[in-house]
C-alpha cells in the first residue's frame, strides 16, 4: 500500500513538473526532476531551474553531493539558492526525457572531483600505556664429549640470560653469558641499556650499551653512552621512502586492482572521476606495476608503469638522524666492561626530492675528528650514490671517497661499490696501529635466463695496508626442475693458490617444513658430500629434526627439537673421527606480570597475558591460534607487533553453557618489548538446562527451536535434546 501511494504521488509531481517545464522558458522557476549521470541514477526529485534557450541549472548542493566540480561561472540566485548551468561543465551533454521526467546528463571523468586512495595497508594506532612487569629469557646448554683423543670426558655447561624490566617509562634490559661454568668461567655482561620511545615524534632515546649508527663510509663500534635518533617504526603508517603512485580516470563506479610484478598488492573501489593510488606497496628494487580498472558494466582498462624503490632514498622532506656519544667499548663479549676513550657522532639524512637524498656524518674521537657528506639518487631505473669524507688526526689530513650503483629487477640485477682512502685518513673504529684499506671493490650480477634458470656472479677485491689483501671470484647457476632445485657454483681465490672450488647442491622439499639436500664439493681432488634432512619447527608448536652426514669431515649428526608455548628444547648427538659428542639445550623465557608467573618462548617482541575465569579455552592472536588457558585461566600470548593493532580472540564454544562472555575479542596496541594485561570477564547465566524428548522417548533433534508459551524468544536445541532456557526456570512448550 505505501508503494502505491508513493507511485501516485510521484505521478502527480511529474505531471505538474511537465506543465511547469513548458512555462520555464518564459518564467524560470524550480521543478523537481530525476537526474541521471552517465546512465546511473544520481538523485530523485532534484530542484532544477530551466532558463532561456532550454538551459538547465542545478543547485550548488547537487554538484557537491554528486561529486561534480562546480563550474567556474557566475551563478543564478533564486529563492536563496545558487544555480549553476549544467552545460558549463566541459564536455557535458544534457537532455530532458519528458516521458520519464528525468534529466539525463553525460559528463567526462574529468568533471568529477578527484579521489586519492592510500595504497599502503598500514594503519595508525595509538599505543597503550605499558604496564609494569619483568621478563627473563634464557638459553641453557649442556654438552659432553668422549673419544680417542686421550683427553677424557669433557663436560660443558653454558648459558645466555637476558633480564628485562618494562614499565610506562621504557624498557631496561641486560644480557649475560657464561661459556663454561664447570671450568669456573665467570659470567660476562654483554649489554645493559634503557630505551624509551616517543611515538608522536618518531624518536627513541637509548641510555647504556649500543652500536653506533651506520653510514656509507662509517665503521660501527660498540659503546656505552647515550643515543637519540629518529625511529620510523613507532608510526607503522608512516612511509619514509618514496613509493610509486598510479593515476587513472573512471566514468562509473569502478574496482581497481594493482599488480606489482604479477603479484596482486591491492584491490579497492573508486567513485567516478580522476583518482590516484598513492604509496603502492612494492618490494625494494625495480619492476612493473599494472593497474586494472573495471567499471560496474564490466569494461576494463589496463594501465602499466615501471617503478624504482630504495630504502636509501627518502621522500621529500623526510629526515633521518642519530646523535650519540659515550665511551668506546673494547673486547666485547670477553670482558664485562672494557670502556676506553670518548667519542661523539652525528648522522643525518634528508630527502630533498622524492628522487634525491643527501647525507652527512661528523665524528669526534680521541686524537681526531672526521666529517663527510654524500647523496643517493634515483636516475631512471638506477640507484646511485657517492660521497667524500675528510679527517684531521694528530695534525694530519686524510681523505676518503666512495661511489655505488645498483639496479634490481626480475630479469637483471647488478651492484657495484667502490671505496678508496689515502694513508692519512682516520675515523672512528680504527684501532691504534690500524690503517684504512687502500681500496675496496665489490660487484655482483644476477641474470634470469628463463623462468626457472638464473645465473649470478660476483667479484671482491680489497687492497689493505694493515689487513690482508683479498681477491676472489664467484659464480653460480640455479636451476628449478619442478620440485627439485639445483645449484652449480665455482669460487676462486685470485691471490692464493688459484685453486677453484666446485660445488653442486640439490634440494628437494619433502613437505611444507621438511627439506632434503645433497651437496658435492671438489677442489680437484676426491669430492666430498654432505647429506642433510631438515624439518623446521617454524612458529607453531611441534617438532623438528636434523640428520646430517659429512663424508669430508667424517661427521654424523642427529638433532631432535620440540617446541611449545614454554620454549624450544633440543637433544643432539654427533660423532666425527672417533669422537662422540652430545648436547642438551633449552631456549625459552619467563614473564611476571599482573601477579602471574608464566613460562614462554624467548621474547623478542611484545606480548600479552590473557586472564579469564575458565581453563582450557582456546585463544588466538592475529588470527593465529596460540594455545589454551591453563588451570588458573591464564595464557601468555607472544609475537605481538608493537605500535600495531593486535586482535586477541577467545573461542566461546569452549566455555561452559552457564557462562557467557560479553566481549570475546580485544585489540591491543603494545609498546615494544612490553606486555599488556588482557582480562576477559564472564557472567553467570541465570538459566536452567532441560532435556526435551519426543513422544517415543527419543531426544528432540539438535538444531530444533523451541519457545516459551508462544512468546517471541526462541532457543536452539543442542546435543541429546538439551536446551538452555535463560531467566525462566519453567519448562518450554
């Protein structure tokens, strides 16, 4: 009935509009018409003004709601509205369908407002304030050896321990290693540091042990001190390097599919008009992007373009910097301290354009200072860079310069790096008596011959002053034969005995986690072989193993590993030249947070402790099953990504029937290497469970629905005819 009245009302309006339209040329006034744009209904009952000469004018709000650009002409004002002529749209055509009382408008894609779509799937998320807790990672190792060497049994107990304290103010960690406790070796401190992130500024403060920042010509050193620098990982949605963009046009609503090197990277919808897809997610290197635009009529348009992407080239205006200083650490891993001499350094990069990035670094160290500048640039499909550095040490000036170029695509890739310095050049990282190398040259070439065959080669040359000269050539041929992968390689040292090492490796995947391989090696004498069968444990719970036979070293090795939520345990047996050895190892961690002490795997990422008043309930994180809650209703969830949304889901099917879970899904955004406490609350159902039987005594089939006294609320019958009636203890009808 309402549809009939609506049809009659519209017929009356259209009839009146027909009369008004005939009079509009002499007495302009508003009429209500349906407007169809490019054969797609845009709006019903749009107030249209027909002027002299049959011109049609539409109100400004029509242009806005239809995403049409407002014509750059003077409007006609009537009844407080601004009207713009539709024929002022470039390339448009407008006709009146008096039979349907519709105004049909045909416009090009350029008449619509442009749309910008973000190609990257990264989403900004505000991290939660970290809670306070402790974690302790450990790697304990017991090993023994016995045989014909005459040394008797050798028993070794060693371990690596990392302790961490996380809080709202940051993370404090310290690592210790003990290599042979049986022989009386003392534990050696490796690192102790405190770090705090500032996500809003994309910066990180580190106090304690650290490694100096990298630069094209710099040498990295261990030191203890303070470090302040940019950290783009605190904002996953921020993209520092320049990624390719695609532009197109759509006359009708369309679907856009983006393919990078024949791999689909994005699928999205766009409205009519010009559009751009910004920051298309691609891998580093060079390649081709294809964009397929499919409108609602099924018509397709293909657009292709090449791209070049490199982490060395920043977007315009992006800055990457590190300011650091402290005491240089010597004999790292051998002594707990070893700090000697102070230094300060500043490293800076800035994107001048999307294709040009400049960089600079300055160092001050005992007895000298060094400064240098350089650039990285995208030219066509090449990434090139270069720079120069100058030092002043003990009154002597020195110079270093470098250059590099690279190209990477599916068919061809090559790289070349060259660095040279004079005898007087000095820099941070050179110890007393050490001189810089005269020159270092590294080149590589990769060429895909067919879809399953590729060839690669490389050359390295180092001319040293206080280090040994190196000159070596390597080449390899890779062949894929269905499920068999073959690699033929040859390596030759130019400076030594000029002998050539030939090798052939055949790898055969047995399953998703298991692979078998056979390697043959020869330097002109009797060839040796290495046979291996490896099953990786991966990220999930399960087992892994290794079987290895080496005819050259006369070595036999067998390993078995088992991994669960409490860590990774390994037992290994090996024999070589009459010697027998064994090894036991456990690799895991422990967390104390929220009053709970939980065992875990080694923790390198963020994590969460889930608590709920039920045991044996399955919990998933990021759509991957993690495990089941223990007897106290807790479970540690590892591998959470910091600064990103991590959904944690509880399987409600495992809950008792008299317990409900108001919220079975939580999303956490943790800080790095910190824990979140996630507590799921449950409610006790006020319900009665009854068993329904048919007249013959058989239970009512599962899936049937029952109601109470003919009321609207219904309940489903489960197995054995059981049904839970909430809030009403009387039996159902």
